[in-house]
């Protein structure tokens, strides 16, 4: 796995370009877990894995071109933003899914895990869809 950490100013970040295919969810989870471990935020690994999986899945289903960029950024002491950039200008729309529906819950899952802190940044060449997790303080062992 090739991770790129941003240098210079700004928030610490790891980023990787991946094929726009379902199999990219696994390396996206690995990238996210590695970043969380480096920053001492591994307590958020399960939630972060679900968020990045849903964002990658959305990009696979709705984007164009053959690659996406996954970025994990530490935006605060205990806050992490997970984003997927793709080359489509079509903005994601949350849907209401019925109990028998097999699709359509991804953005709702992201919204719940991120306490409603998710969004889309339009870019000149496409968009960035992101979710921001706050990692709770670890409880002391008694």
C-alpha cells in the first residue's frame, strides 16, 4: 500500500488514488486504519471503516472515470475527516430505503456515524464527499 502524507502546512493527511472498483474498499479501510493508528485514534477504526466503505461504494456506483482518491485528514485533536474525491459532478442524495431494499442506506449510515457531519465539496473536475468523525476519549481502566 502506498500512502502519501501531506507535508508543510495544514492538517496531517494520508491520501491514496485507487481504482474505481468495489475491491478498493479494502485498501481504503487499510489506509484509514493506518492513519488512525499513527495518530493514536484507533478507537474509531470500526466507525471509520464503515464510513470509508460507504463513501467508496458510492463513488464506485455513481462516479465516472476509472479512479478515486481516498483521503484521511486529522482536523482536530480527536477529529478525523474521511473523504473520497471522484470525477463526477453529480451530488449524492440521501435516500429513504425500505426494509427489503438492498441499496440506498450508505449516506444514512455515514450521517449517523458522523453525527450529521458529512457533506459534499464541489470541485472544478468533480466532487469530494466526506464524513467527519469525533473520536471519544478512551475511558480509563478501573
